[in-house]
C-alpha cells in the first residue's frame, strides 16, 4: 500500500491512474477472497461439526446397517430403512449410549381401502357349510352362515362378501335379527395386496351395526384373516369361547386388515360354563391392522369366569388404533371361586385420538361374597399414546374382601403425550393387590394445570421411577415436576440427559428398503455437554 501511495505523490497522468486503479482492485479482490475463504472454511467446519454430531446418533438395523437420518430431534427422528434388511432388532445409538431394542419386521405394511370393493353380488347363501368350501366370487349372505368343526371355509382374494342388513333368515346366532359368519372349524381369508377381501353391508345407507360380524368360536384354533376389510358390523371380528359345557380353546390370526366403522372392531371373549365348564384358553395375534372409527371399542377383551378358570394371552402389535370410542379395553372379572389369568401383550402400536381412553385396563372381583381370584398382568410396551382423553386408565374394583384380586400391569418404553391425562390410576376399595409397574416411559406435553402426566385417585402410592419427564434435556435433568402429578406418586430417581436413548415406537411398523420411518422416544438428539 505504501508503494501505491508513493505513486500518487506527483500529478498523475492517465497511465498512472489506470495502473493504480488496477493494483487497488487486485488488492481488494485478494482481501475479499481471503475473507470469503475464511468464512466458507468456518461455515464448512460448522457444518462438518454439526454433521458429526448427527452422525454420532444413528439408527442401527441388523448386521450393523445404519439408516440415513433425515430429521433429528430430542424425542423423535426420521430415518430411511437401509437396503438388505430382512428382520431383527433396531437400536438408536447416541453419545449417551445405545437404546433398548424394538422388534422390527421388513415386509408389506399394506392395509386395504374401500376402493376395490365390489358394488353387486353374483349369488346368495345362508345356512351350514357341510364340507370344505372355497368362495371366490361376490356373494350376499342372507342369514347366518355356520362353519362346523372339521370344515374349512376359504375366501380368495378379490372377493366381496355382502351381508344382509338387519336381517337373518336363519333366526339364530348371537343376534337372531342380524346375519353372522360363525366359525367352529377353520376360516381362511386369503386376501392379498393386489386383491383384498371385503366384508360389508348391503344397505343403501351403510352404518355400524347393519350385520352381526365374523365369529371365531370355541374349537377354532387355525383360522387366519389376512388383507381384508371388515365394516358396518356389531362386532367386526369376535374371538370367543362363551358358556360352553365342555369348554373349548380359540386362537386366530388377524393381520394387515382394515377394521373400521363397526360398533366394536375386534372383541375377545373368554367365559366358562357354570357350573360344568372346564378351563378355557382364548388367544389371538392381532398385527399390522388399522382399527379405526369404531363407535365403542377398537379392541375389547372380556375375561369372565365363575367356578372354573380362564386364560387369555392375545398379542396386539404393530396396529394403528385411532378415532374409536375407546382404543383398547382389557377387562377381567371373576366370581364363585373362579380363577382368571390375563396376560395380554400390547406392543408397538400407535393408539391415538380415541374419544375416551387409549387403553382402559380393569380388574374386578365378586360382589356376592362367593369368592373370586382375578390375576391380570398385561404388558403395555413400546406404544405411542397421544391425543386420547386419557391415554391409559387403570381401574381396580375388588368388590369386597372375599377374594384375591391382583392387577399388576407393566407399562414400559411408551411415549405418553399430549392428552388431558397421561395415566389415571383409580380403585373403588382398598383391598387386594394393585401395583402398576410404570418405568422407562416418555411423558411429554403436560402442563400441570389443564393436563397431567399421572393422576392417582387412590390412597395407594404409585411408584414411577426411571421415566423421562418432558421433551428437553433440561426438563429431563429436573425430574418429575410435582405439578404434573396428582395424588400419592413417588419418584426418587428419573432418566436424564446422560441416560441412554430409548425407542418407544416407530412407524410404519413394517417397512421396505427406502421407506421413511419415524422413531419416537427420548434423548435422540442429545449432545455431550
């Protein structure tokens, strides 16, 4: 610069001005380039640091395959299913540690819609099916159809089964004025992604309760319903052993189905015959379905026993259960020396926006001093519960001191958020054993004034150790806010920002290579301080 100034000491001529101007422009460009280079280098360094932090959080599939993360937050992240994954467990790894695993399956998450449903039928039928039969054309049922023990009814893909509305020309079944498909043998509904099976009403103005529903009854243990749509029934699918002198076990698989706009979506009934009944075992696998827009319950279980014993152990997994009256109602009750075991598993479901409860769990005893024994220990794990009036409601009703009632649900690894009440604990009397295990959940979206994470309406102390409270590291470190709970609730320790991340739920529950998934939980975006 001094050399340039010396060149201006005399009166400059045109050549001198031109030379000086060129030298100033060169210096200016050099300085500007240096500044821009420094800025670009700094920005690139920041981006690499940021990317480095993001890379340190990873969704890890089997064979150590890492998913690409497209969005990272503290309580959820978006990722893409990597290639060459078939099955196995999924983890989230972050600076704070590695999460719990979640069962994961690759495959089709297809659920049928109404677009493929036929508009008319080719023939009609009612009565008993006497031998193995295949239905592969559109059909109207004008009355109850019964599949006896030892007989298999197969319904092929692409078939629509219409059911006569508010009519039963057999005048039989659970509702003698409504047509039902009643199965004591085997029902195989073989829908596919390209050709689902449809069950619907024949009414011009269709509505819930137009027909009875599909009943899988005692003695049927090999039935399967796949890729079908069931609508407008009293109970879309009933799985039941009810009041049979000789007892009878039941099991069915319901997968990739749409069960909507019924009075009740799926019901599960276990009830022994009094006094001559024997032990009853009722189970099911209800997986990968949409169970929505049903007037009362999406899934209703009623385990009720006197004198003998009943056992229920359905697995309810990977379902979307939304916009029902109640999402899932698990109800157990015993009387007259009856014994009940309920071991229902509710895992990896999205249970949201149901009118009353997301999950209602109730255990009762006997009110007539006859003696009872109710043992209910359901597992509620890895679910997303949001937008229900009460996400989980626990009700214990011993009905006196003459029995031995035990309600001990396990509620673990769930995201419980954005509702007036996260969990409500209620009883009617102080007798017997009521001990919920509530741990490793994420409670978020509660303000302590109009919404509460835990409301304990009993005089029993509820222990809620080892949960996340809130949606940020600062909130987790602070622990359970006293204003977020009502009643005797105890939490000496809690999960904080140094705890390993956890997975509570990811959707879709089934996926294929390249599919986008959302992982719910906590601590995903945490950074070391």
